C-alpha cells in the first residue's frame, strides 16, 4: 500500500483521468473530492461490499433466462 501525506487543498493524481483532492480535515475525519470519468465507478468500501454481495446472490439465483422470458411487463396507464 502506498501511503501519502497531504494537506488541505493538496491533490493526488491517479493516471491522467482521476484527481483526488483533500477538501477538509476536521479532527479524525478527512473529506476528499474525487474527479473521475463517469465510466469509473467510485464507491465507499461498505457500498462496494454490498454491491458485490448482491451480485453474488444474483449469480446464484435459480431463475433461468428461459423463466425470465415468461414475465410480462405491464405499462401504467
């Protein structure tokens, strides 16, 4: 793991497209701003873990593609 010390307002670059800026520091809390292309997913670790868990559950679902094709979509009128 690379560990960098930064002060408020200082920036870290990840490649050409991603910029991480230290926005504020209050006590033991650091606020950071992340500027990245929309194609790059950016999540807090706990959200990323939840997405991974949901994907694993979906991958283990017993519903087949054939069964899904039997579902009808109803449009609201």
